[in-house]
C-alpha cells in the first residue's frame, strides 16, 4: 500500500514538473513551435518555410555554427557539383553574380545570408541525446546536452522535425589491420588540401565524387595518389551539349522514360569520356538514373580526374584485403606501400542513436525513413524528416515546403486553445 502511494506521489511530482516546463514555454513563446534538430541546409530550409507560414520553431544544433559539415568538414577546393539553380533553398535564390558552380565559401555565405534574412537563430552547442513522444501529453520531449558540464535541458513540442540529414556522422570502415598502419589514416572530413602530402604515396579509399576530387587535388599538389575502386560505378561528364548533365537529365525525364534517358547518358558519356572500364571503372548493369533510384548511389561527375587516371597520375586499385604496418594488400593479391590513407567513405545518418520511436518511421539499420520517396517526409505523432530523400538540396526544398504546409494547418487550430487546455488539465489533475 505504502509503495503504491509512493509511486503515485512520484508520478504526481514528475507530471507537475512537466507541466511547469510547459507553462514556462507557453508564457515565453505561446504554444511551442516545432523543434528542429540540425542547423544545416535542411534545418534552415524547414525553419524558413515555417516562418513564412507564420509558425515559429526552435533549432537545436550540436556544433557552434550553421552548416557545420560545410564549414568544418569539407576540403578547400570543393564546389557545388550541380548548377546553383538546383541547389537553392526555398524562398531565396543565390546572388546573381555567383558562378554556375559556387565555391564552398560562396555556398556558406549564401547559407549565412539565408539565416540572417529569415532571422533564424539556432541554439548552438546543444547535442540532442534523446527524443521521445509522450502519449500522455501528446508532445515530443527532446533532451539536449550542452555547456561546459554538458548539462541536459529538456524541450517540448507537438512537432519534431529531424533535419540531421544523410551526412550526420563520418562512416569509417573497419579495414582489417588498419590499427597496424604506421602512417596517418584520416577521413575526408579532416582533409583540407594536399599540401602536407607532397611527394608522398597516398591511398584514397572510396570512389565517389569526394574520392575522385581528393585524388585530383593530391595530384595538383604533386602527391602520388591511388584510388580504391571496390564496386562498379557510373562516371558522367559534368556537362553535355553545353548544359549540365543533371539539368539535361531532368529536362529529358519530362519527355522520355528513364531507361531511354539512361541510354542517352551512357552514349554521350562514351563519346566524351571513352570506355571507363578500360581505366578500371566498370559500370553497373543498370543505367545511372535507374541505379541511383534503386541504390541511392549518385553518379560521379567528372571534373578532370579521369584524365589523370588515363595518363597514369592516379592509379586505380581493387578492394583492400588487409592493411599492414607499411603495406596494403589488395583483393587481387597485389601489395604496395603507402605513406598515408585517406578515407573518402562518406557519411551516415545518426538518427537511431537518439530518436526513440515506437512505429519505427526511421530504419534502425541505416537511419533513413522507411517510406518511399514522396512520403518520406511525414511520420506519426507530429514527426517529420527533411533532407533524407537522397536527392540533394532539391529534395530538401520539397520536404521543407511540405512540412511547413502540414504543420501550419495544425498550428492555426491549436495555438488558440493550447493555454486553456493546459489550465483545464491542471485543474482536473491537481485540484
């Protein structure tokens, strides 16, 4: 009997604290708007669209700046791989004097101007450690740690927007023997330029756009790079017939089926780039667009790397079997010594590490929404996702607009009766 009374009292005290937190937020903001986790392009786009629809939001960001991936974890020579018109965020275009393919610095300045224009003020240095839907109150409870002592603060809202995106954490493969390697091993998130690798033999693991471009940069700094190509891949010229390959593909898809457009892209690529299989870069059986749709793997847009492979400045290697102290053994049995290894192995979603969900809107395996493209932006109980379409910033913009419209329709109804609902709850529960 006494134990049951203690449990009831403990629950009463806990609910009182929850209620007090809610009232404080209501007094300060009105009904709490959506909580957005992540202040990258996806989080900024969602917040801007919400604000344009009259809905406030709170952005939580673990780093000390917006777009931390772009500002802190990209190499110096990076440019947008697609023309700027395909990389704009909603409601604000790039400056007209920006080049077709803006530099990293120009893109960051655009994002900073975007945040200023919409008066977006993320709460920085707040790492979300958990987010869970509380059925009793119909609210999301988000705990974030920050400050010198990493103290936890709890935020509550009817809506939770996951904007950490596809590239939240570095993906580091577990290569056999990599701990034995005598030279430096670094992820591309730590690579800035090839200056410190002059005259050295460098093995680049990963043959996506980043791996290809890092190899090119190493060549330009008189290093001797080798590129590990484990799987098949599509390499396309960045431009065809005087237009960007991406823009041309998008236009053709309005008129022709995907497989026919793929055949055109492969024909043009063969004419412009030659047979990439002769360079050790075999293509998948599916065409580039169909392969992207089925696997999520983006074709590489060549900006000069193939010519370096063709003239021998960059060597192509098979997959790695084992790393030794000063040697790397490849799948074909060949061994070679290297001074450094750079992992161009990309990034992964970190959603499963902090989001607690009953119906598993996000896959626990890869941290992406389980729903197909077009429906991946909306889950249950006010849960949303932005930046997980595998369709770049165009996909982000579509998600942000959809989410803002959906939340706005609920917001207008709820904001007028939220305080009265809390007062009624307090009266029935505690009076």
